[in-house]
C-alpha cells in the first residue's frame, strides 16, 4: 500500500504525515511498530508493501503440492482445449441431472425450507437450535429460550456441525489384534471391520466371564453432562461385584469441588452470576472464552459493560485480571496484571490480607489463625516477590474495588493455568474472598452441580494402578482419549496393555482406539439423545437431528444391549428400556415432569419439552450461598519465595479446547484471538524474556522440564510476565484424522498426576534456543493500518467528559466535504447497516466460525494462511496500546463495510461488484473474472480471493455441511461479507407473507446471532427507531478510517475502559489519557 | 500452390472459429428452451392435468411456501394408482418401486444454475401462475421447457416489459397502464 504522501488535505492525523517521520503509534499490532526503525527502514517498508505475497513460482508449486485434486496449470490448457472441442462439435446441452423424490415424504419436511430442532451440546454444555435442511443439520445456533446466553454459541459449538460430517469418522466397528501384556500396536496385529452382531457377542462373552471372575469391569468416560447417562452407566457397573465408573477431563473443575468440600462440606462446582458483579477479579480464569459455559459467562458479564446513552451517569463494572498467559478475559480487563504461573494463591491471599487484616472485613479479622496465615501474604511482600506492575497498588486497587461493591462483587479462579500444585488452596482462598465479601448467595449460587464420586482424578489414578496390576477384565472407554490426553508419566498406555478386553467407543480411530481390541463407532451428539441440568431448575433436552450417518451406536444403547445379552442383574429401569431414548423418557417422567408439576399428560410435557429444548421448573432462579469453615484457611500453605527461573503455564486455546475437536478444520484455521495464529500452538514469551534469551518470533526453542523435552516455535507476546511462558494444550495429536494430525506439538507431557490432582501449570522449565526457525501462520500482520486512526478506546472518565473523545469525528480529523464524481445513492426502501460496540466485543471469535458455517467459507490450510490467503469474511483485528510489558487490547471486528463510496465498485471492469438500492455492496460471483482490482483497492482488506478450488477439500460426507442457500465459490472468484443477504431475502419472504416490512430485530446476521455480548447490531438505518439507527447516532459512534471518505455503513462504538482512579484506592499510577499520536 | 490470400482467409477463419468456440464454451449462456428429455416413465401431463383436470399443486406441492416446486414423492402417485389403472405395466412398475422403497429418477427439465436463487413462493404471492413460465403443461404429452429461463428473460419481466398484465394491475391497483419496473433488478436479488 502506498503511503498517501501527496494527500491534498491539510489537517490530517499526525500519523498520516510524511514517511520517514516517526511518531509512536497509539495503537499497534506488534511491538515492532513502536520502534522508529519499523517506520523508516527502507527494507522493512518494501516488505510491508508486499501486501498479497504474490510470488508466481510459489503459486505454481502450491498448485502442484496442495491442489492435487484440482488441475495443474499445464493440464488446465489441455482440458480447456478438449472441452472447447466438445462444446463446439457435440453442441451438448447442459449435463442431464436427475431428480429423485422421496418415496414417502416426511410430513414436516418441505424441500427448500429449514426445520429447526432444539437440542444440546454435551461437549461444551450449550443448548442449541439446529437448523436442518432436507433432514441434515447445516448450522447451529444458541437456543434463545435459554435466556442466560441470549441465543449465543461459542466458536467450538458453532464448528461442531462440521465434526458430524467429518469424513474421517469411524463408520463400522473395528477389531484389532492386541496381545495382552504388550505395549502399543503389535506389528503382527490385524485390523478387521466387523458387524455389531459380532461386537455384541464378543463383549457379552467377556462380560459374562468377568461376572464369574469377580466382576472387575470399568467404564471410563469423559465428564458427562447428562446425569441420566451417568445414572445408566452407574446402574450398569452396579451389576458387577466390583464395577466402577470413572470420569475425567483435562478441562474439569475438580479442584473447585475439592475446595468447596473443604470450606463448606459440599463437593460441588457453584454457578457464577457475572451479570450481578459490579466488581470482578479473575485470577487466571478465562471465563469469557474457555472456562465454564463461556457464552453464558460473557452474556452475563456484558450486562455490566453496556453504555446506553447518558454519559454523565454512566457506570461500568470494575474488572481486574491477574494471569500468567494472555487470554481473552485478560484482554477485556480494565486492569490486567501479568503474573508468573503458580502465583495465583499468593495473589488471592494478598487480596484477602488487604480485605481482612488491613480493612478488618468480616468477623474473620479477629480469628488469630486466619490472620496469622494471611500476615505472610502482605500485598507489598507478594507484589515484590512476583514483580507486579504497579507494585502493591495493583493488589490494593483490586481489593478496594471488591470492598466498594461488597455483596455485588465476584472473585473467580480456574482453568488449566491455575491447576498448579496449589490449585485446591487457591480455590480455598477464592472461597474465603467470596465469603468475606458476602458474595455467596448473591453472585455465587452454591447449590448446583455436585460432582459424582467417579469424577475424580484420585479415582482415575486408582484405576490406572488396578489396570497395571492386571486386575481389570473389561475396560470400556467413551468420550475420552486417555492415550493422548494423559501424560506419559501417568502410565496409562502401559497399564492398558494389561487389561483383558479394551472397548473404545469413539467417533475417530484416535490414539486410544488404536490400542483397543474393539473400536466402536460413536454417535455425534447431533445423532444422539441426552439431557443436562443447565442450572438450578433449568433442564435441557438433547434430541437427534438426524439418524446416525454411519453404523454408529451410542454407549448407552450398547450398555442396554450388552447388559441383557450378558444376562446381568440390571436395574428395573434398564430392564424396562430397550434404548436410551426410552430410558431417558422414563427418567424424565420420574424426575423433571414431577418437579415441573405441569398439568397434562407426560407425553404432552415430553413433546413440548422437545420443542422448546429448555425446561424451567419452580426451582429456577433460586439462589443460595455456601457456608464457610475458617479452619480450612489455617491449612493453607505459608508464603514461600520462589527461585528465579521460568515458569510454565498451560492453557486451553479458544479454538482447540482439550484437543478432541482437532480434526475440525474450521477450528484449526480460526485465528487465536490474541496472537491471530492458526493451525499450531506456540510458546508465548514476554518481550523482556525474549530479549534476555535473544529470541525473536519463529525461533524454535527446546522447552524442558523433568526429562520432558518439546520443541516449540516462539511467539513474542506483549503482556507476559518476564519469568513466565505459556503454551496451549490440545495440539500435536497423532491420530486425530487427516486435518488434525501434525498440527502443533503435544505439551501434555508437562502435566502430571499427583496425589489426586492433575497438575498442569506452575512448574519451572528451561528454554533453550536451538537455532532453527518455524514459520507460524498468523493473520493480523496481513493487513497493516499504516498507523492510521482505525480504532478508538477511551477511559470512563473521558467518556463522561466527552463521549466522542478522539473518535475521529473530531473536527481536526474530519475531511472537509469533498465533491465526489458520483451521484449520491438514494435508498427508498430498506437501508441495511450495522453497528459494533467495541466495549462489548470480547474478541472470542464465535462470529468468525458462525460466518464460516453460514456462508460456506472454505478452509485454505496452513501454507495458504502464511501467504495471506485465508478466506474469513469477518476477522477480529487485535490492537495493543500502552507499553509492551503490560498493554491494553482493543478488538476490532473487521468485515465488509458496505461503503457508500465504495472504492472496489469503481475499479471492477466487469461490474461484478455494485451497490444495491438497499445499501449493500453486492458481489456477483457469476460475473467475477478475478482481476482482484477490488481487493487491491479495498482500504479495509476484507475482500478475499479464491486462489484455488478450496471447496474440493470438503470430501465425502463433509460436503453435506454446505448451506444450500449460498453459492459455493470456485477458483478465481472474489468474495466477501454479504451482510448475510440470504437471510435478508428469507426475512423479506416472511415479512411479505405477513404483508409488512421486516421488523427491527427479526433479521439477524450470522455473526450478530451468535455474539454472546450482543456487540453486533444489524438492521435498517432508514428506520429511525431501529436499534442500529440509535447506535449510529450514539456519540461514541465512529467510522473506521473515516478520513478517506468512503462512507462505511458500519459504525463502531468506542471502547470504554473503567480506568478512572478509585477514590480510596491509593493506586499512585493512573493511565494517561490517550490523545492522538 | 495455395495463394497467400487463401492462406490468410483460412487462417482468419480458423482464428474466428477458435475464438468463437472459446467464447461459446466460456459463456455457456445458451437457452435450453424446448428441451424435452425422455423420462424413465411415459408420464403424460395431458392425461393428468388436461383430461383429468388434476390441479398442478396437488402433485407439485409447496411452491407457495418454498423456493422449490417439488416433484411429488411416490406416496402421492400411490394415492390414486393403488386403484387407478393398476393393471398397466408402468403402474405395476411404479407399485413395485414403491413397495421396494425406491424412487423414480426423473430427468430434470427446468434447471437454473447453482448461483441463481429463484423462489417460487415470492412469484406466486405476486399473482403469477404456473402457466406464465411453464407454458400450457396440460396439453403436453411430454413436458418441455417452455420459456428460455435466461437472465435476460427474467430481467425483462422484472423491468415490466413482459410482465403479465394481470400481475401489474394487481401490484399497482391505482395506476392504469403502468409501464415501469415491477421488481428489483439488484444482483443480490437472485445471486448470493
């Protein structure tokens, strides 16, 4: 991109001044931009100008390497010649297509019309509305009846519809040769596909034998969301003298339950009410993106982050984050403090010291035992040990914010980075804080989600020991992949070799399946029945949205079959049910139906429950706190100074979770919200540590600890503590499938099981540069704003003074009215527009995946992302401000701005992109010839070009995921956001049937629909009363790059941070107000 | 010896032929008007819709509520043909298919490219009738494509040039002999 040196307009922003003049940018993409060199060095300038990385040689190589299913260029000419001859001489009409109607059309199906089913995702715990077309689900949306998430879904659930059609799924039962006592897959082993009859025979025989030999049968599953399913498995294992059911997950929250048991005697995970918290402190919990039900959390959190109108009386919650990694939650904090991995307990207790000892909060202030423990954790001592930014003032500020909102505040901690050796102690400290702040029963509901006895790492360790001693006859594994997710030190793989019969119920032939005797095709959750308790008195039903695609059977159904065929002594409920569906119905009749006490028969209740998906009983909304035993505090460890060194923090990436969805290409290509890196994990190193170790981005380092060694590429991440590094789990799968194999590196070896706990973070590691390089595929650097004012953020104090502070409508930034060459557009009917509230946007990326699912956006692969060819129509740009040691973050969702004076429209030689009379910038695929002039001319870089026939990667069943309402684009076609024009057309059809206009709120784009914080608003700006119109006239509203006068139809609302100094906080340091330049 | 003029002529002719063929293959925008493929079963619309006056939408259900006007499922055929003409060899075949749970693979007559979204329901709601685009199907022994179904043909109607008078009158009740456009010609009306 050329720098507009010869811009005729005076009064430009300082950043638009002459090249060669260095002005530190207010918002920056990477720390490089803060150096003068970056803006003046000729070499860097030239490299930066290469926006599209077009090197013809590479392109041809890529065609040959990546697009083997397509045509190489030479073949293309041959085929062109041949097809030309054929069209000319045979003069053929279009190919003959067949229409194959239904034999008996299901009554509810109308071809061409969508049918919605309410169901539930047990993987992420979110209630769903599944859109099906002609019997196949194509898009998942949040169930709007679940009012705690407002119809939102996380990126992982959005993408799970692709898992359903994964062509790498196991289709039939598989039997493997495995010699008991020998580790790993045997060379002489066989792999044969068998039928279910044989499966039932083999398993029944083994179970019958097991009954005779003492009944050592174990069922090992992932954490089950469905209590009914857990009940069935429990009843199944009860049929054996020594049967047991163990559940585990890397993302489980057992430490919270253990701490709760210590402080209140209840082994449960409470429910958090973020929507009620005026002051919020998170110690390592990434609740906005990866911890708990993230969309529900974010929906609640945003309730206290909205600014509606009246600046003078505006209020925002106060939000502090102390964390070792850099998470989405940290990026949204008002004050984020980098800590070392493993400092969570010290932070929590330092805050407790400030509240209880210094401010004499609660009766515990006179409990000498409590005081003596806390005295070791004085804010000054802890801050000095950790090297906190702002020193002790940071802890004091957090404490005072909590104190100021006593009873309406919340302290949370959790997730992998907090699962240190002190994980339970940290949670005890968090319970202490919430107790003295009187948050129990207010922002914390402590009467939900008790853990089952089998949900325990101690039980898992016991199981492994039993397996090792050869005491387990039959092991049935489902919904878990222990051979991958458990660290080698746990000895699971070795233990597995001593088990008589290993049955793995799995959707893929994964790491564990390869070590099992039987691999049974599992159903996807969209093919299965189930239920869940979402909250107190709120239940969700999970129903199949289609019949199983393959010959799959759920574990529950299998257990019912095996229990009977093996002649086990089953419960009456199990005997009465032939399928899990029947069992589930009977269970609901006995429990939820009674709890609801509804009038009408059970069948009526069942039908209506299936229709709505979420059922509420009178219990819903009831809230109660837990008690607190002060004796638990006395057991907390004393303060210990830690040796200098580098501490490792593991975390679960927003896209990858624990790695179960590794074969999902949408998730692999979803850029990480903070680093924007796709397809791999990487070691995040803070800028000062990088300098110390002489590391730059893409350097490969050897990370080692206790004999574990992993090579990882380095990513220099601003805002990471100098003594801490972090890396995501869930990558480095060996047998995930064709997509997931070979993405990133497995770092679970750094975790270990010890004394009933799964410890992930906080251990010391060594980081050694090995002199190799690895090219990480990141997206943000593909587009540089060249230091132009593209985004805006201010503090609450500034907002109160002037809500339009620095938001580009400042007179010195506004261009004088420039005469244009074109006549003005007139919009008589609708005029579509959008607004995006940057204060609410958390950057979670759910919209990116929702858009991908809705609009048939292809996946391009790692190599193509490296050369800037990703296809996402909406991307989340992340900008930093402040110091690289502790930056603030603002997310800018960037999509086609549907400009009134669109620069793309004027350069298209074939009029493939034109302006509609409803304000849409239309892209007509069948007209596009692929000159890419429009892409070159787009100031926002939102036009994406199909360099290859990327759609061909959707092989086999995968192409069933396409949305039939949107054209699948071929090679050589430009595409970009359409404002979901297919949804506009659909809404128009509906409204015309009703004989009126589309009402505000009736029509939602895919990104808007899934946004958990309702940051995106879409509607008719010709309608003065619509929400989007109101947002457009909000004083905070600004247009991105307004100075270039392209007149975007998207208004962004300035991000406002609650950074004003607190009256009694005594934090010396206050952020200087950002000005321009 | 071939004269240089002849050479030039031949060369030019070849060049035009190649260019023309190229253009033809690149823009396969030829109309399929009058396309009348043979069907796997000699279904006669004349007998069904003409002689027996069965309404179009008895079999082709849902054009008023969907994008598509569908080919009837086998159970619709069997509504009558369990009894009617049950001894005909074709009907026997039909019944056999139905019992086996198989479907008849009809050859598609009316087809728009994948990048065109044509909703039947919007057009029916405006007062167009089947006949306007599909021709007088009730006289057809074997169905053929009556209209060109090209983009120009669509646009002409949207601009009001070829719109049936009844439709115009219904849309603009106050205006006699209205001549202007009747529907949108935005690209995104049909292409997305």
